[in-house]
């Protein structure tokens, strides 16, 4: 797009940003239900949901 810049937040690498922001995001969307977290566990992290409880 012709714009060059640094997308890092306060000179923190991407993984560090996620480590800081992700728990807060999880708390924010918790009211949407644990199904969303199960979807992410299965689809993103490759967790096998067999024999696992919701909590």
C-alpha cells in the first residue's frame, strides 16, 4: 500500500504482544460461551476434544 512502518506495539515482538493481550481478550469474550474456546482449541491448536470436559 505504499506505507512503511513498524507494526510492533511499544517495540514488543508479536508473541509478546499476544501474551499480554490474549488473556484479556479471553476474559472479554468469555460471556460468548466456552464453545468459542473449544473451536479455537480444535481448529487452531489441533487439540483432540475426545474425553475432555468443558471445565
